[in-house]
C-alpha cells in the first residue's frame, strides 16, 4: 500500500453565533461568518472546514442547517456545560480555549477524524467573521513541527502584569502542524490557568504558554475581521 501523503488543509472556524454580549448583532454575526467561510472556500477550495460553534444559546435548526451546508463538519457546543458556563458569563477567552480543547480531542479520537487526519498537512484556527484576503498563501504556513502566528505585538496592559505578559499573539487566525495537537491541547489547559489566575486574555496567554522554539511569526497573515467588543474592522 502506498504511503499517505498529507496534502489537505483543515480549518477550524470558531464562532459564537448566538452570543449574549458584544457590539455585533446576532444577524451580523451570521452574515459575517457566512462571508468568511465563502472567502475561505474561494482561497482554499479543497480545504476541510469545521465550524465549531460555542454559542450559549442554541442556534435555530434551520440556520444551523444552512451553515452546515457551507462546511464539511458542523459542531454545535451549545449544550456543552463546560463551554456554556463561560459563554453565558461573557468569559470569551476561557470559552474559546475549552472549545479548542474539545475540538482537538475530536480530531484525535473520533473514528472518522482519525481516518482523515493522516491526510492533513496543516490545521488552522480561524475565528468566525474573518475574511481571508488576497495574498494568503498556505505555503507560508507549511512549517513542520511549528506554530505559525502573526508577529507578536507588545502588550497593552499598563499595570504590574506587563513585566511578565510583555507581548501577545493575535489568535484570529493561526496554524499548527498536526504533530503539535497534543502540545496545543496542553497549551490551552495552561492558558485557562493563566487567564484565571492573572486576568489576562487568550492572546497574552498564548504568547506566554507557547514554546518559542516551535513559533514562526509572519509580518501579515492576510485576513481581516470585525472585533466583537467594538464592532470595528481590523486587518492583520
């Protein structure tokens, strides 16, 4: 039997389509997520797309079905008590890390995903409501044994915490080699402790907890998205 050549890109699109907080309306969240998935399909037509939604309130069946038809796999975590307890209380950083842990565990242990994963060369995390811009090139991300993020940014924290949490990593889009799945699950668990104990967000926690030997940083990651808290569009 010929060896399997990893040549598929797998995108985990994280979302909270029925969020209870933020400046972006529910209708706009859904529209922007649809636009982001469309842009991803245009740039990476052969990608495997997983929509992993951590809404604290279950999305209507019809709308969930509509979105399911635009992706390969749809994961609805609205009834998961671990994610829901954070999402209901507006603790977005914790909710997202728990969602990523659970999604990664499915990649590791679900029988269908276990059959697929040997063909996957790269795993991307893409926040919902993110549009992929021209210039995006998967070849920039194909770094064996590495995480690829947008270049670190200096912290905006102005108190004593900035002596430890000096920088942050944008988590709107990043990628990792499938060989790092176990390492990333461990990073997410560390992130939860960091966020809870030091009251920083997931972007500071990612920079603090990722092994810098595994980190590749790009000047631009060729995407843009609306910030939920402000409703402003930022380009990365």
